[in-house]
């Protein structure tokens, strides 16, 4: 079992910045990919950004050039630096991890953190 703990959400004005953090913990696992998804009211959950074990990143078109995903030195932590935030970025942001544990692939989600962009 892997636990994902997120932090860093909050209220910010348009044009502002926030940094989300997600730390994975557990026993006997290897992270294949970590990412951030978001879900706004009445909308489906969508991928925001992901980073694979080799460092390859992927971003949704709506956040390219504004958001940056990165990993911590321990490789079990992922960050999402969000700059030039817009009201349409308002959503609950979820951390996701695809891991291999005991030769099986598992997918885990964090509890979510609210990001509100409003003046």
C-alpha cells in the first residue's frame, strides 16, 4: 500500500503562484510515474502534468508555459509549481502515482487539495 499526502493548495489572486507538493510513502514500491490531475465542479477529472521515472514530463495544453512539474531528490516527492494562475485553474488537485510493487502495477490517488483562483 502506498500513501500520497498532498499540500500547498489555497486561495490566490489571478496572476499569482502556488506550489503543490505530494509525498509518497509505503513499503517495497518503485514509482513509475507521478502526476497531478484536477477536477473542477461539474467537470471530469483531467490530467494537468506528469513526470515519469526517467524524467520525461507531460503537460496539458491549458497549463503549458505556466506550470512546472518536478521531483524531489528522494524521487518519492513531486511538486507542481503553478504560475500566472487563472480563475479557470480553480479545482481540486489530486496527486497520482503509478507504482510497481511486488511485480504488480498499482495506481494510487491522494486526498486532493483545493486551489481557488479569485480576486
